[in-house]
């Protein structure tokens, strides 16, 4: 069965760096908090400053209340629009046990 790809932001063609992402997200902290975000952490290749042109930006998010799927997508789309690149978001609770240590080791607290 052929599936259509998700309608996602195009990948940023110029590598994005940690400082840019953290600074921009912190500048929009109030708006992100209004979307229900309590904490925001950057992880993955961007957090390690090893991103390449096809890298997306990975965030761990803690919500103030249990989010609906709509809440998660709304935050993802907000961040994609803000950063003008593809974004993946997840929660600490959703991390598989074997990924928890490497992800949290790389994580950079945004707020």
C-alpha cells in the first residue's frame, strides 16, 4: 500500500545551529507557554551542533496538562513555522527506555 507523505515543512537547506534555535525559542517563550508548554528541551543533532542540511529539529516537551493530539500538532506546527524547518516533538514519558539516556544526555534546556 502506498502512503502519501505527511504534509510537513520542507527541510531547512542550510544547517541550523543550537544557538539560533535556543535563542529564537526563548524569544517566543510566552507564546509557547500559551500553547500549554511547561518545559522545552532541544535534543538530537541540532543540540549537539552536528546538524546537516537535511536535519530536522527535535524537542522534548512537557505540557502543563495532558495534551490532546491536536495540542501536540499545534505546538509542532508553531515550532515549524517559527524555525522554518521540520520539527519532531516528544515527551519524556513517550521515550523508549533504550533511548532515554542518550536523548537526555544531549538535551539542552530552552526553558
